[in-house]
């Protein structure tokens, strides 16, 4: 009996053992079939990780739902051999439309994945850089770029000794590091990208990075790097085989060269754009014979383009010398037979273009803009350039003269011929170009009408500018609406187009039809026939300075992302529709309307209450209309970011609401030429922006949502082209204000213009008026002011215009400094004033009547004040376009603005353009043409 029982028991025991083993395996290794295996702990770690992440866009939706086996989840890869998770790809897609990304916390459960070799967290919106990543010691690839990570780099990263690729770049300058010591052990590292990590404090950074024996590819763009002072001796025996080096957007000077030229044998790509390199281009570049890309743009190089140096670089494909101070003619570069991009823009190059350019038959990009080239370009110059895609001759003194029947050998996608001489006829050869997405033929001396074929072009145009020509005629009504154009910018401003506006297209991003002779109602053009078009992309709509008429339409809710609306200088009538506020109804703050200009029309009625929802408004300009009613108190409470408020030349009544004093960012307040009564509220000194003595130099504007300094940059430049300011003006003139000038006004130390003329003010000019020492314009004329002129006015050293005439002032006119430059007209009409420049001498001398005032000075005064106001508007728009909605952290500023700073010189160009533009005097050209 024992035998069989024993055998049974044994069998049972064996079964049990088998079961146990199987279950114990189940807890760890899961063997469902021979193909699919995973490790439960790692599965749990992934689920925990998912729990801690915010995944609004469902990037991880495949995790844990139906599928047990985590190795089959998306974005995960397991090892075939060990079943461990080895790859985790959590890359988001933050810059796409619509964007998709993860945010929230990266849970330390990630450490459950000890076998990870590949971790990509880029393009999400994470803000914490977790130290514990340093414990994933098997990592070979780590990408943390394009998040909002901040703080100092955790030295634990130095434990990742297997890393071959590390990317910490483009976290908005929020990451910094002081010594880079953690790099020391990363001896396998081949690719290192720390662009926009703030490294200004790392003293000997060149040695730190080149200690890495395997480093091939180094990007330290926008890291605020400067050269060590005093210069250190670079470690002679560093052994990195560096072949790609990007040190652009830093503060490097020519003492970087000895370090750089140690890599002469290995360098293939070198980017030194936007630094402080000066002198002539070193001959030693000629020894880097394997160089394929050379970027030296935006430095201070001068002298000639060194032909013999460049000729050695047989493999060169991209040569960028733009934005330096190079002079002379373009040398013969025909030995560079592989050259595909030549960027020479914005230097002082001159001469006529040598025909040899035509020998560069591989050329795809030719950018010679913003130089002093002159002469005539003919077919011969371009006849061999059959691969050319981008052509930029803009802003030279070049004339392009082709025979009307010329068929170019190329098909361009980018055509920049602004400010070239193309006219007077519309360039016929453009008809052969079937693929361009960018066409700029602004200011190109084109006049007359546009041939019909142009309106029929129907491809994907991103940018089209015909502005500043003298083009006449009407635009086919369906031109925009019947054609597909990707989110596009269209600028037809400053021409002589007439007739009705064409129907808009829902893909438009920016439309500028200003300074033409367009007529009629804008109703169908904007709203379509049934009002159902939604303009999801429209950010900028400028129809100003035309002859448009009728009432404003009611379809403003269809423009949810409109950012600037300019309808000024037309003949619109009727009330400002209450629906205009619906532009602001359903968008997040950062996209909300910031500029509304309706001045110089015939609008009647009150300011619509719906504007209360436009809480992001920076500029509200409704001057020169027929608006009436009290100045709404809600302006002061609902529009807290206003910098410019202009209600002038309407029929507003009542007193100045005290709530306006809440506008602490206000820089221009113009309530002139209304019927406003009451006193000037002393709380005006709450305008803290006006109180700033110095202009806030940090308020530089420049919009690069992407860190792409090539082509994209230009698109954005064109769109966000205005800059910052700054004049600070209060104009309350020509009302019925009474009472005294509140002495509080003298604490607005930044004030540059003050006009209180033509009111009923009494009392004295506050004694400490001289405190306002940025004042350039002061007009207190035609009031009932009495007492003496405060001697402190002598302190107003910038004062350019002064008018105290027609008051009851008395006593001696103070003199000295600027005051000596004003004539009698500044003081006339004050019976008891005496002394120079009035001819009435002071006591004891015989009084004589001065000559009558000429009104010349007064007119000048107003023109100047208006001019200043206009300029300021143009400047301010831009800044708030970009930064107004961002909370600027100081760490962000120091790296990022340094990068932006370097754009400064470009910005000045656009300032100049804006000045001209805001004067709105271009129409005269058309009228002259037409008459
Ligand atoms: C792992 O398995 C996949 C699919 O079964 C196969 O494509 C891949 O080559 C394998 N990898 C290795 C290293 O065997
Ligand atoms: C990770 O997640 C777990 C549970 O989801 C939580 O208890 C823990 O606090 C998280 N860890 C961190 C560091 O947030
Ligand atoms: C990782 O690095 C930190 C700081 O550098 C160090 O204190 C720690 O001991 C390291 N850990 C391992 C496991 O090497
Ligand atoms: C137009 O071109 C001329 C020279 O061709 C230049 O002087 C002028 O500044 C340009 N105007 C604009 C607005 O670009
Ligand atoms: C906009 O909001 C206002 C007030 O909140 C509301 O009266 C109006 O109907 C809204 N307009 C649209 C188009 O949603
Ligand atoms: C920059 O723009 C160019 C041209 O549009 C594009 O090819 C390139 O990939 C962009 N670079 C980045 C980093 O987005």
C-alpha cells in the first residue's frame, strides 16, 4: 500500500512544486507565449509613471488599457533577450498644430526601469529636472530638450557613464550650471547639446567640454558663454575628435580661435553665428579642409571676403558671412563647386555682381540682401543656376532687367526682391515660377495694374508683399477666398488699389491692406455671405487709411485670435458695434486682442461695454470720431494693461473717472478736445509707468516662438515688426477742466509731454515742476494760471517746446539753459510777465507792447506731440505682442534676452520704417499719380 500512496504523494508534490514554480514565475516573468514577455515590476513602474503624468492629449492611452503586456504598449521597447524595458520614448509634439504634450511630475517610479538605455522626454512641458535620473546608470541616450525645466543641472547626471548622447537644450534659458564638473566622467559621450543652458559662470568651459575623449558633436548655442579673462591656456592634450561645433549666440571673441583651430583636422560643421568676433576673417580657416558648413554670421568681421582662404575649402556647401562689416566686391568663388548656400546679406559689399556667380551651378540659396551692390542683373547672371530655390537681392541698388519672354532655369520657392528696381511693369518672368511660397516685391518701383495671371496663381503662399509700389486697379473679389493659401501673411499696403475689398480667406494670418484707396463696405468681405467663416489663424488685420465706409459688420466673434485690429483713417459710420468685444470672448489671455485702433472715422455713440472683456488691451485709440457719453469708469478697472488710451477729439463729457488712475502701465493718456469737466484727479501719480525715470530697456520685443534663426525668423520678423518705445505723454488739452494743477503730477518723473492747454485751470504752476526733467513738451497755455513762472523750469534740460501763453502769469521770466531758446510766443498774453524774450522790461523800465503772436509755433507743437504719440504707439505694440503675456522670470531673462539683444540692430531698421509709416503720408503719392 505504501508504494502507490508514496508514488501519488510524490506526484502530487511534483505537481505542487510545478504550480509553485509557475506562479512564482508569474509574479516576476510572465510567459504567456513564447513571443511576449514582460516584467511585472516594470509594468507597475510604468503605470505609476503614467499616473503621475498629466496626459491631456492621450499620448499614453495605449498604456495599461486592453493590453497586459507592457512591451506591446506604444512608446516602449523591451529587450528580446531579457524582457526588460530598454527604451522609453515620451517625446511630445509641443510645436505642432494642435500641440500634444505631457506635463506634471516625473515620478521616481521611473527608477523601476533600471535597464533603460534610451529615454526621450523632449518637447513636453515638464518643469522639474529630477535628480534621480542620475540613477538610471545604463542610459546611453537621454533627451530632456524643449521643456520648461529649470534650476541647476543635478551633478548626479555625472553617474551616467554610459551616455553617448545628452540633450538638455532649449528649456527657455531656465537651466543653468556653474562648473560642468559632472561632465568629467562621461567618457562615452559623443553628442552633447546644452543650447540655452545658462553657462556664463563656468570659467574654463572650453577645457571642460573637450576633456571628453569621444565628443563628436557639441552644441552650446545661446549659453551666454564668454571668453575667460585672463585667457587660459587651453589644455594641449585634449583629444575630442570634434567634428560638429555650434557655439552660436554667445559672447565669444577672437581669442576662441586658438582653441578652435586645434580641431582643424576633424571639423566639418562650424557655427559661430551671433558672437563678438572681430577683425578680418582668419586665414587659418583655410586649413579646415573638410569643412562643409561655415557659419560666421552676425559678428564684427571686416575687410574683404578672403578669396584664397575660402578657395581651400573644397567641400564647402554652406557659407554664411551675413551681418558683418565686410566690404569690397564679391570675389570669384567658382572653385567652391559644391557650394549650395551663399549668405552675404547685410554687409557693406559693393560693386556690380560678377558673372561668376552664375558658375556656382549647385547653388540653392543665394542671399545678397542689404548690401550696396549696384548695376543691372540680366539673364546671364542667373542662367546656370538651375537648382536655385531661394533668391534674395533685396535692399541693394540693383535693377533686374529680363526680357519679358525669359524662362528662368530655376523654380524658386523664396523670392525676395524688395527695394530692387523691377518696374515699372509687373515682372513677367514670375509667371514661370510655379512653386513659390514667399514673394516680396515691395518697394520695387512697380506701377500700373497687375496682369490677370497673377491673380490666378493658386499655390501655397505663406508670404506675399507688394507694398510700397504704385499699383493701381481692383482686386478680384474671390482672389483670396477661392485659393488655398496656408496660414499666410499678405501685405498690399501703400499702393493705389481701389474698389471693394476682396473676400477674406479663413487661412489668413496677417492681412495688411492699409494706405490704399479701397472703398465701400467691409461687411461681405469679412463676414462672407452667411457669416459662418471662422478665421482661426487671423492675428493681424490692418485696413487703415483707405476710403472704406458704411457701418462695421457684426461678425467679430469669427476672429477669436485677432491680436491687432486697425480700422483707422476711413469713413466708417454708425456706432461701434457691441459685438466687437466678442473678439475677446473665448480665447486664452495670451492670444487676446491687444490693439484696437478706430481713430479718424465717423463713429458715433458710446464706447461699447463689451470691450470690458478685452482685458488684454494695450492700445485703445478711438480719437477723432463723434463718440459721446461719459468716459467709462470700467476702462480703469477692466483694461488693466492699457499703455495707450486715446479718446481725443470726440464729445466725451463728465469728469475724468478716478478709476483711470488704476492704469498703472499707462504711458499715453490723451483725452484732449472733448467736453470734459471737473478737476484733474491728483491720483494721476498712480501711473507708475510714467513715474519711471529711465526707459525700461528690458522691454525688448522679438518674437521667436521657435529657436529657428534661419528662414522662420524672417516670417516672424515681418509679422511682429514693431518695437518698444518710449515717450510718456499726458494730454488733457481743450476741455473744460477747472481747479489747480495737482502738484502730484510732478512725481511722474518719466513724463516727456504734458499738455493742459485750453482749459479753465487756475492757481499756480507747482514750484517743483523742474523735477520732471525728462519733459520735452510743456503746454499750459490758455488757462487762468497765475503767480510766477517757477525758476525750476531751468532744470528741464530736454525741453524743446514750451507754451505758457495766455494766462495770468506775472513776474520775471526765468532764464538760462533751454529757457533761452524760447521766443516771445511762449509767454505772450500774460499781461504781467516781463523780461526777455518779451519786449516788456521788468519793473522800473518802461513797458512796451510786444508784437502779436504768430500761430506757427502752436501748430508745430501739436504736430510734434502727435508725432511722438504715434511713434510711441508703433513701438509699444510689438513688445506686448510677445512678452506681455509671459511671466518673465529673471533666469529666463538673462539668457534669453541676451540672445534677443543681438537682434537689436535689425530692430532699429524696423523702427525707422514704422516712424515713416505712422505718419500716414503715403497716400499723397497715389493722389499725385492720379491727378
Ligand atoms: C527583437 O524582435 C523584433 C521583433 O520580434 C525584431 O525585429 C528584432 O530584430 C529583434 N531584435 C534583436 C536584437 O534580436
Ligand atoms: C509617485 O507616485 C506614487 C503613487 O502614484 C506617490 O505615492 C508618490 O508620492 C509619487 N512620488 C513622487 C516623488 O511624487
Ligand atoms: C551619483 O552622484 C552623486 C553626486 O555626484 C554621488 O554622491 C553618488 O554617490 C553617485 N551615485 C552612484 C550610484 O554612483
Ligand atoms: C525703398 O527703396 C529705396 C531705394 O531703392 C530705399 O531708399 C527706401 O528706403 C525703400 N523704402 C522702404 C520703405 O523700404
Ligand atoms: C460674448 O460675451 C458676452 C458677455 O459675456 C455675451 O453677452 C456675448 O453673447 C458673447 N458673444 C459671443 C459671440 O459669444
Ligand atoms: C529651421 O527652419 C528650416 C527651414 O524652414 C528647417 O529646415 C529646419 O528644420 C528648422 N530647424 C529647426 C530646429 O526647427
